[in-house]
């Protein structure tokens, strides 16, 4: 049997397709995630994006948004 070397994009496409066929979509993704390391720092990114609210502040804001939705107001809150 002769094997042809595939270009990297085709290799990834066929390889992931084989994983999906064998494991299903979710388990194929889970399998790949075991071998891929991220260069991103989730914790630093989360801290940069999310506001520095404690639990009480979050609850106050959610209550405010909920009451504005119920009253039909769509003004953004600061």
C-alpha cells in the first residue's frame, strides 16, 4: 500500500474527521484538547475583561436589569 503525504490542512481535516467518526463530535474535541496546549492565559484575560464586582454588586445589577426588563425600560445601566 502506497501512502501519499498530505498537506497539513488536509491532514488535519481528514484526521479530525476520523476522530469524529470513531468518537463522535464532543469526544473528538475532548481528545484533541488533551494534546493541545494553549498559549493564552485564561485567568489574566478574564481579569482584564470582567469588572471587579463582588457577589453583592453583581446581584444588585442583575436585580436592576431584571426590574428594567419587566417594566419595559431598555436604558443601559452604568
